[in-house]
C-alpha cells in the first residue's frame, strides 16, 4: 500500500492568494460571437479568473470582461454564480486526479490513494480550498469519488449502513485536514514560522509543575502544517474500518 510519505507528498504547485483585479473592458474589444459561447468556454474563463484573482474576483461582470462578451450572456448557460462555482470545482477535481484514481484491488491502498490526491488537490488550489471542502457538487467527479470509496469499504467487509457512515467519517476527515493545511499554506511563510517558534519557545519556559507534559514535549512540537498528522489520522480511521470488517466476517462465520 502507499506509504505515509506518499500520503504526505506536497504538490509542486500552489495557487497564490491575490486580490481581485480592477480590470475594465478594453474599449473596442472584439466580442465573442454568441454561438461560440458555451459552458466549457465559460468554465475555463472562470478558472482563469479564480486562479488569477481569487474566488472574490469571480463575478459575471468579470466573466464578461474575460470573454469579451456581455455579462448577461453568461446567464444563458448558468443561472447564477453558485452553479458556475460547482461546475468549476468538479472540473478542477477531474483535472487534478481523475485519471489516477484507479482501483488496485486493495481497499486500503485505494482509500489512501484517493485521500492523497484529494489533499494534493486542495493544496494546489489553496485559496479556495475551504469553499470546495464544504460543498457537494452532485456532479460527475463527486459521484465517481463516492462510488470509489463505497466500493473500497464494501471490499473491506463493511455493511452498506456501515459503509455510508465511514464514507462520511473518511470524507469529512480528508476535507477538514486538507482545507486546514491549505489555509495554513496561504499564510505568509514568516508569520507561520513566527507562530511556531513562539509556541515552541513559550511552552519551554512554562512552569513544569503546572504544565509538566507540555514542557517535556515542547522541543518536539510539530509545525501546525506538518504533513505527518494527516497520514497518522487517516491510518487510524482505516485501522478502525479493518477491525470492523474483520468483526463482521467473524460474526458471519
């Protein structure tokens, strides 16, 4: 199965946080012919805006400027910004890892694989990872991920009811941890270092009678975005799944 080092792998590319631009339409700009404007074109323009200006920069007016089209033309394809955002989230998921999530026949390895790709995806699109983590897109990539997870849990020996519960346990854990790490990655690197150093050094000078465990552990404290806890927590959940599956098998026997 993939190792913890694999689950802790950092992506090589993280989108930087930027303030929305104040671009204005270029006078005399050639507009896109109406019959060439479609969902795919609008989604790609939306992705470009979000990567450049952040989620706050994604407006229908900004889309119109990006496409050289009137903002109202976007409404012919998307009823509102939220519908467009869900399409963007699902498109980015597919772009990040869809071709790589293939079952190995080992349920545990499959779940580690999916968790690793989801985490890397959130770190890659860190500025709006939180928005991705709390939404259900009810779109193709999400359906594939859910089916993949349920199949792995079934292979582990869980009942359908148990699989539904652990689907949520695993999914919530991955999203929560990944979006937290993504938020940390958006902080200034000097600020992150400052927080860590002050926590560590401040703990070392506490009264050992009042805080004996913290004083002892102070030299070993990890950075808040250290990747090790992600792998440790995931494996703890998968250990529980394995025990439950074995218990089910023993009960049937």
